[in-house]
């Protein structure tokens, strides 16, 4: 016994050391080492079993059919039963197709359908199909079944050979998105194990029993009229997805969707990272945008097929202006959604109508966060907090990593290092600031730990393949993992965040979920074995990619319960899945202090936004390594525009708080953070737009300029809302950079107000002061130019309007305000204004919906400055109505807090209330 006790700490040390200090490619499977992927990737239309649709009818408002092998001989050889297909249509151009085994034929078990992702509101938008039209397509001998989708669009079930597609009737019945156009559909049915059957798979030292045999599904999806495809996070690669197979493509892996804990991930790779959202969006100049989503939580591999791949394999004669993809999953069912677009924003609205709109964050969480593994103790926390004040740098949240706990037992505090956690939080909260502590999914197997004891007694842990509580290794050592697939267990977990259960927590404390892929240091590929068992006999392989999502959900709902349903939660998660946007923020994981990681953070965050996860960002400065001051400054200058803005670092790195790199670098970092705080009203308005439409805060250029081909593959620059274009600096000692400014209208330098022509590439000198940021002519944004210690202390500060006039001397923009913390906005307690400048007059209009309830948000805040960029007049006065007040127009600094800021045309102290209707006429 003594020897075993001595061995375990050594084993854990070796696991920990290996986990923290290296990323070894050989520890993770390639497609060739993954049997289902290898089989699917080698399949061609001639080796696939062709299927035909039979017994087509309408039932319960759905088009249903059986899919059978084209010949009885093939059906007998494959030993397969008919599959059941159901096609449903929903409002706003959404088509859902499910394909599953026929349960009336008694398969060995029910295949897993992912629960609690599709929102209940979506079900109410179903269009109950009343009839189906038969139509013979060109070149076919047998009819196809056609149903109405929306004005201008039909869904077609082609019977022989089986194919499903949506077509655009207004454009000559051209296809939009199609499944199985190339005949690559394959569905491996569950089997009963007989004598001599051995379906097990081994990888390195791990063995997967696979008790029901191979159960993978694969099929091709084609995006017609597309130039590029995007989405399917999470990967450290370009925004526009590169081909992974086909002529001219070097040996490449498919894009892998399998949630993994990857330390020091490499950039420019299709390798799977911490999250998986199997949603792809296409875009092209000819057709616009469309989308496809496969609701499946098993491992997935996706090939983007290069131009000419079909000719090489003799498959298809479809028009060339398209992008073909191959989707492969280890398990589950087909539960696929087609989105017709036709604009990028339409596709995002359609996708989030299925998986839910992004949550409205608390205002403080949209500001700056300071994190490190770990702030040592209460004295260190107090020191860091005071230094921000000393150097006049605002921040809103201070974070504590795993070392704050008692022996890595979550919901506890180290009573030596953090003996007075409530007092510590109250001191931080007195300045309007907040704290975050980490709570991971692995529970320390310690019988003296009440949480573990209760979970064991209730049977709440995931089981191993033999039915015992699964025991894996993570930060605490021997650990077990709660079965978050169960709603009962999620509710129980949520109760642990009450102030009574989480002793030492206060209302200003929020939560960070890390390691929730789930990470298991001694598991296969550093994760849970695929044959582990969840509630209802669901194998972990079927639910793996959604495990972290359910953990995030349970934590978020727990914080809502903690506040009696009145306080919006803030929970940061590393793992993600479709629907994650409803529960909180995401960060891109354990990046490195390298210029390439700064560069790849932009397409990573953009891609998350395209998958509905608008509230995301990368660790500023890089988690691993020690950034040189120039890299750190450039990262702050870019990171200040991420939707989620947090600096974080590994405990082996040097301390890197903003004041530790000399006076000049401190000044530059302070200025970058000040820019974010000035723009908080604009960001908060954009978060509300995301909350109501699904359109992300941080956007690819082509989302705002969908017809400009020069933007389609540009992922060095991005838009914040529709008004600001940001171009990062990604190289050391850069002296100049090129920036493409799209559109026909002008752009204004957001630092100087200088004008630049749209539709052109500009070579610009690079200075250390800032990265290039431009404001789009024709837009209005709102700033707060007085800097405080935190966003909370800015609540009653006046606003500045920045009006960037276009060639017609017009502009418009919006401002959204609520209390920044509660759910009262759902009852109408908010202010939503639209500002329109036209014919020399600025008008404020009320956009708040009277149908949202009787609640109101009272505020007396005023607008104290109005900046006019590009105004042609030399006017000296303006008239405010209805007060009939004349106010001055003068040249004043564009940024009042910056030294030597250029003077611009400014309406001084109009002092109109943001709640009121008013006009200001230039005289």
C-alpha cells in the first residue's frame, strides 16, 4: 500500500508535466487512425450503396419517406433496414431533415438525438405541410417531391437517386444547398454483438469496446453559387476554409470537430480544439449566402473539397460555381438544417432562430478583465487592484485560477491564502468592480469533500464502460465527472452556486468554467473514453462535443437561481457547442505569446461569431510564453476590440500587468484600454443587436460588404458593428501596412478624423500609438469620454456622439441603454434611440417597443458633445428643439483625453437627454 501511495503522486506529476509543457501531435488521432473517418474519406459514389426514397407522404405536417437500398441484393449484402426520413419546414427559410433507424424494427438501442439545443420558440415556427407536389426534374425518369419553404424557395426530395436540396425559384430554380448530390451518403446501422464479433478499437494504450459496432454517418453537402465557406469552429486557421482534399491539395487532414484540451496549439491547422459547432456558412458574389447545420454531438470530420475533385473521381457534372464538402460523424443521427439566406445576416438570424440568440451580457463583462494563473493571495489581489488606480488604468474584473481553492476542490477557498474572501470581494466591489473564480467539471475524489460524497451517494457521476463511477486524472489528481446530460444533475449542480452552498461568495462574484471538454489527463487524447456511459445508456462518444455545453448551461442557470432570477449571469467557458451563445462567453484557449497567435486570433474570433458565439476573445498577450513589450502593446491595441477583452497568463510566465513594461508602454496600453471604455456604449448597443438578431458584434468585412470580392478572404481586418473597421498590426517593428477600405463611401481615421477613399487599398505609415481604425461614412456611434475606475462608475456620465457624414451629408446610428445587470429589459425597461442626420438636422427617435411591457428605465443622462466629421458648412451655431436653445459649434479635440488630438467640428454642450425626442439644426 505504501508503494502505491508513493507511486500515484509521481504518476500525476508526470501527467501534469507532460500536459502543461508540450503539445505532441502523436497523442492525437489523425483521420487515418480514426476508422470511421478513414472509411468515409475513401468512399466514392461507385462504392457507396445507392438509396432511393419510397413511401413518400405527408404526416403531422412533415414530409416523410423511407430510404431503401436501390436493389434487394445490395440491401441483403449490407444487412441493412430501411431508414426513416422526415422533412420539416419552418418560418424564415429554414428546412430540417432528420434520418434515423426505424425504431419499429427494434434496433439494439435508440440512437442519440441531442437534447436542449434547439430552442422551444423555434418549434412554434413550424409550417405544417398540407400537400406535396410531384415534379420530374430534368434528366430524371422518376418524379421528385416538392414542398413550399418560403416566397421564392422550395425544398425538393429527389427519389432516385436520393437527394435533398433547397432551390431558388426566383433564380431559375437554381439549387442553394443540397445533400447527397454526389451520392456519398452512408449510414452504418447498429448491430447486436454475436459470437466472435470484435468491434473494438485501440489508440495508443487505450481500448474502446464499441459494443454496438461501427455506427458512423457520412454524406456530401454542396453550397451552390458559393465562392468560399466559413464556420465550423474551433480551429486555429483562416476565416475562409481552405480545401482539405482534391487536386492540388497536399496531404491534409479534414477539419476535425472533437472537443480537446490542447496546450500550445499550433496556428494554421485543421486540428480540432476546445469546441465544436457543426455549422457552415457559404458566401459568393453570384448567390449571396446560405448555411447548413448538423445537430450531432459525436466526433465529426469535415472535408472541404477542392475545385476539380469531382472530375478526378468521375462523380458529378454540377455547375462549377459551388463548394462541395464531405461531413463524417462517428455516431448519432442525421438532424440537419438548411438555411436559405440569402444575405449573411439572414443566415445568422436563421441559425440562431434554431439554437437561440446570444445572451445579453452584463455591462461590466463587456469591459476589461485582468487574469493570471494565479494571483497568489488576498494581498496580491489588493496590490494589483490598487496599481490599476495608481496608473489610471480602468478595469472591471479580477480573476482567480485554480490555486485559490483548498486542494483543487471547487467552491472552496485556501484558508491560508484567502482567509477572508467576502471582505476581499467587498473591497473590489466598492470601486464598482467584480471578481471571477474558476469552477471546473472534475470533482476531487476525496471522501472528506462533501460535494464528492453527495455526488457519489446520488449516483451523479458519469460511469465507465463497466458501470462504475468513472475515475480519471485532472488538476486534483483522482477525479470523477458529473453527468451533465441529466437535467436533474444540472439542477443539483446549479444549486451549489447559492450563497449558502458556495461559502465565501458574494453577489459580485462570477464564474469561469475551464477544462470542460472534458479534459482527462490520463484519458485517450486527454479526454473521456468514448465508451463511458451517461444517463439512459448514452455512450460518451455520442454526447462528447456537448458535454462542456451542458456544464456551461448548468453553471449559468445556477447563477440565475442564485440571484432569484433577477441577475444576469456571467460564465466564461472554454468548451463550446451549438447553443453556447445562450449561456455566456468563450475564449480561444491556451494560445502563445507569438505574433502568429496574435494574427490567428482574428479569424478564430470571427468564426466563433459566425457560429452564433458573439461574446468571445483571445487571451491578450498569449497564455504561454513571455511577450516582448511591442507584441504585448500590439495585442492590447487589437484585443481592445475583441468582444471579450481579457489579459491572461500561465503561472510560469513573468508577471505582465500593464505597468510593468516601462512608462511609454504603460501609456500605450492605458490608451488602448481607454479606447475600449470610451466605446462601451457602442459595444453594449451591438451586444443588444446580437441578442435580438444573432448578428455578431465582430464581423467579417463581407458581412457588411457582401458584394465586394476583395473582402471574401480578408481576415486581417474586421468590422465592429457596421461602423468601425479595425486592421491589426501582426509583424514586429512594422513601419507600414496596407488596409483595404471597402464600399463607395469614404472612411474617417478614428484617431485623427482624416478622410480616406472607399473601394481602395491604402498604404499607411505605422506608428506605435495605435493600430489603424476607421469609421465608416454614413454612421453614428456613441462614446463616453470621461474615464473612471470601472464601467460601473461611468453609468451617469454624459455621452459623445460621433457623426461620420457620407457624400450625401447623411448618417445614422443607434444607442441602447438598460440597467446593465438585471432582466428588466425583457419587460421593456430600456432606452433604444435612433439618431439620423439629414438635411443639416440631427434627429433622435424612440425605437423602444411599446409591446415589451410597462417597465421603464429612468435615466437623466445627457449628450454633452456632438462631433461632426465631414460636414461641409462653416456654421458657428445650432438650434436645439423643442427647447429653442441656441448652442455653439466650434473646433475642439476629437479625443478630449489625448494629448495633441486634432481639432474637429463639435457642437458643444447641447445637453439633450438621451431619453427624449429632439432635433438639432445646423444654422
